[in-house]
């Protein structure tokens, strides 16, 4: 549209008349294309070469960093799931035998897989949030937006978390390191100081522990100063035996070795033992007892079952050998005398029975014998005569 046509159109609009549409000529199209190209060269390209390129570079670098972090996280979680964490490869060993032993237990394998999934999910979410937040702030800054209020808000939130929710942050960080180091897992028997029992659930903030009385404890991860895991790797069954002070210790050691040998020969309990039982020397001395100790290395969480079986075997062996426990010498003697008397009474009854093969003693009438004896004696004693 030429300048004259534009003036005529404005005149017609002022007069209230409707302008007639004009056809676009090729010359007009060329002029519009030239104007668009001029704007692109003067305004669009500089923006793309400055601001647009910066935004593209920021998004590209953020995407590459996020992909790299996810790859590293995947590698770490795969090592954890396979039982060969990067931080502990040297300690566990890299041989095929060690790897087979790590994969032998299905419970341990499931626990590693669960721990790897938890760690991977947390790390991926954290990486996405951190990288995404930084990328958004940098893009806004490149577009000319004022990001100072956002940074100030982030500082205020950080201060609030530092003062008001520091225990919460401490719980999450402690839970994260606990999962990374595999301090314990579901099914382990742990001692955390104020609670001892079986772990039922593990989270980043809190751990649930069920004690022997059935109480479920919710323990924040940040409050655990130390953790004792009684069922990780291997365990040890320990039985202390207090025998009489004057007992023959060589005989006692021999009896104890025979007792634990019976436990090791058991087809079920013997599979839980991971070494030879050991009878140590004198562990303690008292005025009436000498303490000896029996120890054996067992599979995880089986030390209590093996210890109970060892106590029963030791009790039976000491009783058969006639070795009293500390302070029980007189009671053992009385008990053995009672058993001997209980055994002699049936034997005597069998020997006295008429049909037992022996001769029956003649039955006599004691009253008749006494009467026959009385007839030989004078009826009355003579009275002395007086002078």
C-alpha cells in the first residue's frame, strides 16, 4: 500500500466510509520481505548471537552435566547391587570366589538391591533438582531478569533450615551416609544405644527397630552416635561355663570339647558353624568356681541358636561326667544319691519277688515263736524271803 492509498484510507475512515480493499502487489511483498530481513539482521541475529546463544549453551551444558551425574550414579548403584561398592573393593577383594560368596545369600542380595534402588533414587532426584535450579537461574540472568530476589530468598530459606530444621537436615544426611556405607539393613539385629532389636524399616530420616518385648522404636538417624550390628558378615556364639573350684580342668576341657563336637556333628546346626569350636583357658576365678569359655564362629544371626544348643550339650556332658558346676557340689551329690536309691529299690523288689528265680524265704509266725519261747521260762519269778 502506497502513501497516497494510506492517506485516502484515513480520509475515508474519518468520513465514516468503508475503505475498499486493495490488492497486494509483488512490489509490496518484496518491500515487506526486505523489512523483515532488515529487522532480523539488525535485531534478531544480534539477540540470537548474544542472548539466545548463551541460553542454548546453558541448557546444553546443564543437560550434559545431568547426564554425566546420572551415569556416575548408575555406576555406583550397580556396584552396590552387585556387592562390590567402589569404596570397599580393596577390602572385599576382586576375585571370582569373593564375588560368588557375596552373591550366595538371597537375603543379602535382596538387601543390596533395595539399598541400591533407594540410593539411586535419592541421588538422581537431588542431582536433577540442583542442576535444574542452577540452569533456570542462569537462563533468567541471561534473559535480563533480576535474579537477586531469588538468591535472597534462597539465602533466607537456607538460614531458616539451618536454625529451624537443622535436626531434620542432620537426619537426612546421616541416613544418606548410613545407606552408602551399608551400616545395617532390614532384618539386622542392631544396638543403637537407646534401642536394641531387629530393623524393620530403613528410611533417610528415621529407622524402625522392634525390640525383644515387641516395642517398635522410631529412631531418627541423626541421633545415632554409634551402631552395633550383630548380624552382619559373621557372628560368634559364646558360652561361659562355671565349674567347681576343685574340678579337674583337663577333664573339664575334654568334656566341653566332646559336647561342642556333638553340636558340630548335628546335620542342621553344623551347617551354621564357620570354624572349629574353641575351649579357652581360665577366664575368671571365684571362691567357689572356675570359669571357662567355649566360642565358635557362626553364620549371621545364628549365634543365639548355636549357643543354646551348646549350653544344652554342655549341661548333659557335665552331668554324665559327674562334674558339678560352681557351688553345686553338694546338690549334685544329693541328686546322684537320690538317683542311685531310685535305681536300687526296683532291683531289690525284683530280687525279693517269689517268681524272680530265687528261693522264697519261709514265712514264720512271730506270735507262735514268741509263745513257744515263753513256755520254757518260769511263769513267775520267785519272791525273795525275808529274814
